[in-house]
């Protein structure tokens, strides 16, 4: 069974993060995800989650300076000790919030001469992460990100994710497949989901070109969601978009796509 989730880092930003749990629940979401919850205390997040009665399905491992233009943590050779510390911090939050999946952002390489070294470091760190979180019964994913929005991102297409999967070769590592990023880089996202659904641990989506809600751009979400439903993937499908209007007013796509199919009770229309 696939379940719909809302990303609280990009959606419901009309209110502070701790209030977004209830806002998402009021909008009909039973499951949420958070990119980087570390701006709030564990106690406050747990209280907000419990009060709203929602599940948190995924958080990101801390990524240092990645979101402000830096290289991040996961692939930088000089930051390997810091990456290990980030795993421990992430585990504290994940265990408290009962999160069963964490995502590693590979990051950037700003020196072309060191790309091979950065990639080797990423492989090593993903192996460490997969082994570490297996002890917590938490799945690790990693995500390719398009180079239009994030130039120099070290892993930026589906084939690169597959290559990394083969090299790490760990049962506790899967791909995080972002429809928005992979449509920009590869196109044919429905085909990729059908072909590699068994290797995907998490799916996120937004429309192109502006990363808005479905039906604000060029993607055929009825087709994409039908292909997700019919693939070997049976995990969460997370709305990770930047609403073009107030978040509550951006949710018309849920009715248009007959989202009941996510609970197995209806097909996309």
C-alpha cells in the first residue's frame, strides 16, 4: 500500500514548523516528512507530532552548508568525522520521532579535479550510514538532485544512483526518487519508476518547471501516479513542492487525481 505524505519544510510555511504538523493533519494528511528538523528541539517536535496525531516518515541526515551553497557533508573527504557525528544526531531525532527512513544528500563537488575522490568518499559514507542505521531498524536513502537548481551536485541522475547502489551493495540502502529532479535530468520518470521501483525507498514529487503543485506545469500526474501504483514500489509518495498559493489552496490536485488510490480503494481518474 502506498501512502501520501506532505513535506513540512516546503508546505504549510504560512505557520511556524511546529504548527505545520496540525496544519497538515487539518488538510487531510496522516503522514509528513521534514527535510531538516534540527532547528527545533526533539521534545518540541515530538509534542507537535503527537498532538496532531500524524506519522513522520522521513527526515534528512544533517548536510552542513549544502543548503547555502556549500558542498555539504556526505562526499567531502575532510568532513568524514563530521558526517559520522551527523548520523548520530539524525538517529536521536529519528528514534524519538519514530521515523523509519532517513535520507542522505550526496552534496556538491566544487573542484572538478577531486570528483573521483568525492565520489569514493560518498560510497564509503553511504556504506557507513546503511550499516549504522540498520542497527536502529531505519532504512537509508540517498537522492540525486538536478544541476539546474544545484550546480555541481555530485549525484544528479538515475543511472548515477544505480551505479552507487551497485557499489555500496547494502540491503539497507535504497534510492530516493524525486520526480521533479529526475524529470529535469532524465525525463521519462514513469519508465524509471516502473523499471526500478524495487530499488526505490521513497518518492517525492512536484511539477515542472517551477516546482509547484501538480497541474501548475507540464507533467502528467495522472500518468505518473498510475505508474507508481502499478510498479514494484509500495512506499510513501511525498508532496515536496513550493505552493504557488497558500498551501491549503494548492491541494486541489488531491481531488483531481482521486487520491483514494493511495489507500488501494480507487484508481487514478
